[in-house]
C-alpha cells in the first residue's frame, strides 16, 4: 500500500468515533443573536404605550330655530328677521337689524365661530357683540361702506379709529368663516382661518357703540344691508373633558 493511501486510511479511522458521537447527539438550536439595539426595541414594544392626545374642548352649537334662544332685537327701523333651516336671515334695516342670544354663554376664555355672508347692501353684515369679563365689545366685518374690519370700541374709539382697523374687500353672496377668541390676555379673530385681529388687552376699557345696545351681551347685527348667519358655535378655552377632570377622593366609612 502506498504512503498516501496509508495516510487516508489512518485519517478515516481517527475521525470515525467523532462522526458516530455527532450522529448520536440531538441537534442543538442556534442561539439567537441579541444586540443592544434589538434588545432595546423589544423592550420598547413590550412596555411602551402610545401617548394619548388630549381631547379638544367640545364645541356647543347655538341652535338656530324658531322659538329658541335667538330673539330679534328691537332697534327701531328693523328689517325682517327669519330663523329657518339653521340660518338667521337679517333683512335691510334703517339702519340696523339683528338678533340676540338669550341662552347660557361664557364671559371669558372662550371661542365662538360662525359663518356669515352679505346678500345685498354695502355696509357691515356681521357686527358680533360679545362679553369679556364685565365688559363687552363688537367685532365689525364690512363696515364704513363695506370693507372695514375691527373692534368697537377700545377706550371709546370705534373700529375706524383704533389699532385693530383693517381694510379688505368682501364679496356679495359668499360665506365667510369667522372665529373669535376671547381670553384673559387677548382678543383674536380669524376670517377664513386667516388672523385679522390680534389685540393684547392692556387695561384700556372695552365697550360697544350706543346703537348696538340691543345686541348685548351676545348678538349679531347688520347695518343697512341684508345678511345671513349660520353654524354658530361656542367652546371654552382649555376645557378638559369630564374624564380628565380631577375626582374627589373617596371618603373613608364612618
């Protein structure tokens, strides 16, 4: 037998016991490879819960219907007021036509939203009067011939004479979204989601013009034009749902 064959035979004889032992032992599952990153991810998936988004304050509808809390103002020279199909229609007045809300309403830290449009005429189609603590003011849209925006009145100065005055064109028959925020520190207003008033309360008194008295404490008026109002809603600022409000601790039995 050649030298090469002898080496092959000896190698096979030496490896035979190892092969037999491997055949007799059950296979062992490979150990999982765990890295720091994968271990962290697994722990995160098993213990972390998605953060809950705080619920927004609930909008409350100021329902528009005959016999409800919206009542016609009595300015003298009023046009026709109609409440139908969720819409307030204010007829042409000489000079004013309006409605007043006689239901529950907050005095501070709230938002009000509505939609308004002028259907004929050329003056303010939405004079929105609101309370602010023990004072009041009016947001004017489309005054002084149809284009003036502002707050009436600040320290006795109406919307045409204070720093909130803004001029813009309003289209006839177009619905505009209006939102007003009344807080401890600011009066803010948006028109179609664009901010039009951002006034920081600085201690100067707020009030309404005398001819708007019928709209107090909450009301809407139009001046020598015809207009419509719909989707009036209000909500408190920073209001928490009942589930998030602190509950009183149970009392021990006596």
